[in-house]
């Protein structure tokens, strides 16, 4: 019997999870699902997060040291950062065009606006407070935060991936500069660690259908009522239209024109990572799977994927940036504020910079949104208007983030002559090892 492909298994798990969640909400099973089903989803996410930092450390050190010289590293780094900034600006611009055409804020009734402001005032205040603390630390604090004072402390927090990436690149540069006979044992060690972690990903992904089932079932029963979703349908549709253009038009067009790979090839390769990103709302948790799919199914050589993708998971937040732009204009429209062209250009700049500082975890973009709102002079209390639908939209924008990372990795690999044919492996290969 032919094995069902992984992305169909995940999709089936998601569908069954939603249906079970709807049934549970109707039957009053919320307590049962939260207590007995959701923990399996949490375990699945925790297992992925568990190997994210070791994977970044081992694969990035290996990738940098394999470049042999600093000029290759400089070329790859410049292209990666440049492409990430370009795709982020394009994403924000698309978002602003969509929200100005649809004008979802005009569709929000006065009584609904007051209800949302009252229901989510506390959450909005907590996010605003967190943003104020971030702003109070000074303009160069992000640069200071990039350099860890303790590697093990940085590795203990998935929100500090940039610090781990800094150390890994620094360590890899050190390996390039020392004589090969000295660096060979160290490189061999990290090569071995990298292979072990990749095998651990194979094992974890055997649990993926069950994990996403549990996550989606819990999400459905814990979601606010349909009336609130319906009231925010215009805003939600604006975000989804923008993300749809990004995922299904902009990215595959870049892949087709620059990387010379077809639409079907691209989505067949990245689909499991997209579905996992949708289920977990975390680029960091999805990173191990994204790396394996990009290397084995999209043909990107390991030294490129191990450099481009970890950086992308921390600074390339195209979906998040688009959402911030749409949310800012939506809130302004809801408060009957007219944003000038200069104010919207300011949103593009601020959202681009804010995306670099967004942690690759669920909900981090909401804190950065406060900074975007403040720059445009939009009331921060307006955050309360979008909390009700933030989680499902967070799932969609994380999917865009991961797709953008894969796109840039293919383009960088093509530009450096390191985009080859895919070498796929079965996820359950661990059960068929020859003795």
C-alpha cells in the first residue's frame, strides 16, 4: 500500500482537528479537549523547539566553515539580508494597497468597536507596556542585544535566536581562519551533531498529524464567538487577501523567474513546512522542518540553507510586517482617522525595522505593532479591536514567513551556483534501516 505523503497527513490531521473542535464546542467538551487533547499538541511544539537551537548552532557552524573563505560568507550574507529587506518592503506595500482598497475599518459598527475595546482592553494595555519598555531601552539596544554575554543563557531562550546565530557565525569564521588540521576535528563533531538532529526531526515528524490535530482542536474550542469573527471579517479578509498574493503569486513568481523552478515543484517541496507553520504559529518551531524540506526537496545545498534559513526565521517576517501595516490602517479607519501618504510611508519603514526585532514565536508581532501604531499617531488602545482574530491570522502570516524564507534561500543558492536537484527521503525512513 502506497504511503500517504506527509503534507496530506498533516492536512488530514488539521481538518479532523477543526471538525473535532467544532463538535467539542457544540457538545461542551472544552474542558476535555483542553486537558486531554491539547497537551499532545504542546508536546509536539516543545519537541520542535527543543531541537531548534542545537540545529541552528550545528548547521550554521558547519555551513559557515564549509565556505572556506570569508569572501563567500560576505557575498552570501549581503545577498540574504538584501533580499529579506526587499521582500519585506514588497509585502508591506501589498498590505497597504489591499487595506486602502477594501477599507475594512469603515465596516466596523460603533457598538462592535466599543465591545471589542472593553473586552480586550487589558490585553492591549499589556502589549503597549511591553512595547514601551522596548522603546525605552534606546535606539542602539537591538545592536547590543545581538551580542550575548553568555552563550548558554542565550541558548536557554528561543526568543534570543539572533544571539545564537551571532555566536555560530563568529565561531564558523574562527574555524575558517585556523589551519585545517586544527579545525577538522571540530567540524567533524558539528557534522555529526547536525546529522543526529536531522534524524531526530524524522522521528518528531512521525507525530506531526497527531500534533496538529491536537493544536487545531484546542484552538477551535478556545476561540471567541462567531459574532466577533463576523464583525471583523473585513479586516480578516484584507489580511488573507494580502497573504494570499504574497504566498501564491509573489513568492512562486520569484522562484520561477530567478531560481528557474516551477510552481508545482516549489509547493510540493515546501508544503509540509507551510502546514506546520500554520498549525504552530511559530517560525522557530517550524525551522527544523523548513531546513530539511528546503535541502532535500527544493535542492538548496546545506551550506546555503543552514545560513539563510535560521537568519530568516528571526529577521524575515514578511507576513508579520504585512499584517502590521494592514492592522495599523484598519485601526486608524475604525477611529475615523485619515492617514497621509507620508504616514503610510512611515508605516513601511517602521514595520520593516520592527519585523527584524520580532521574535519567531506566536504573538510577538503584536508587541511590534504597538511601535508601528505609535509612529503613525494611531491610538494604541486600538489593539483591542484585533485581538479576537489575531491567533488564526497569526497562523496564516507565519505560513507566509516560512514561505518567504524558502524563496530567498532558493534565490541565494541559485545566485551562488548551489541550487541542485532535490534528494528526498521518507520521513519514516528510520523504520527501514538495514541491520
